[in-house]
C-alpha cells in the first residue's frame, strides 16, 4: 500500500507512523524543516510505539467565574464553538508533544520530499497513491478559495501565565468580563496566556493592555469540499480546532485498516 502525507508537523508524522505500522510505503511532501512547537501543546492520548511510558503528568483544569458555556461565549462569542479537550473534567493526563515529535522526526524525516504542494498537484498525487493524508492547512490546497469559507478566530499569545500565584500544571479558563485574558496555562516547562485580539487594544473596563508575543488563528470550520479522495486530519488539515495530534494517528490507522479489509466487508451480504 502506498501512502502520501502532506505536512511534516507533528500531525503529519503521526499519520506517517500509523502508515508505517501497517507496512505501507510512505512519502511525505513538505519543506524539510521541523515545525516550531510553541506553548503548552500536549497529547491527550499516547501514540503507540512513541509514547511508551507513563503520562508525563496530570494537568488540572479550572473554569474561572462561570461555566463552559460562559467561557465559549466570552472567548468566541458563540456557545457552540468547540474547544480542545473536555474542560468539564477536573483534569487529564498528558504527554509532551515536543518529545514525541522528536522521536517521529528521527524515524520519518528520511521519507520527506522537500517540496511544497499546490492545489493543482493533488489529483496526480491521489492517482499515484492508495491514500493521501493531508495535515497541512487545507486553505492552501483549496481549488475555489473565493467560493469556500474558512472560519478562524484570532488569538493573541503572551508567553507567561497570568493568574496570580497560579499553581504548576494547571489551565485556568476565564469567563469573567472584568479580566482581559481568556486562558492562562502553566503546564510543565511552558507558560502561555491567551487574549482576545480586542483586549490588546484600548478598551474600558480591562486592567491593562498587552503586547502579544505571537498572534495565531485557530481554525473553526470550513465549507471546502475539494479533493474528496484525500483524508483530512490534524487541526489545519481538517480545519477544526477540536482536532488533536493523536487524532491524526488514529484516523489514519483506522482508514488504512478499513481499506485493507475492504474485500472482507464486500463479502458480507
């Protein structure tokens, strides 16, 4: 079985690991460089063969001044927007992404073809392979960007925690209107506070303004239906915020196992 993977970030290499586990021949299309990992990026599930030890630690979650619905409304202006993880739970066990990414890079960087793909390249890649898995931003591969909608939400990041005397290994979600930040994370060696972009501008009622260290755009949803033969996974490949790196591994593995057993399914009457 031949599998082409677009993207060499953690999600792309997790997909490559899944393909390798079923004996597929792998090609990875991406610039030959590691994707920077900034902030408290975590795995909520282990990747078999990569995370072989006990969880790195336990992270406690707290919603400050409201409920999950209040937080969603406060952050996104919409109670229906999904977020990573279930913050109704008191906490979760986790593994660090950087270490997992380093292991997968050592295993699969030799499979990288140092090349950027463009929308017009995808059909030929699909014809040459049994499965194409995309983890790169799907917006860059869209054939009709003027017709399709890509919803995202800008977030300003400051690389320090902001809740006073915040305990280690905690994520605090803020639903209060009188505090300018929306999430403060202190997880292992990483500290990050997230702000709405509006709170980096003059606005009455907030404590202070901040100068962001980085501004990111969290993908929310898309109407793009280009390249139906391509499996889209990972946060940017699927263009959905509530998609994790480990999803790329398990979704790719499930797809490949299903393809391998298709003849068995076809015999079922």
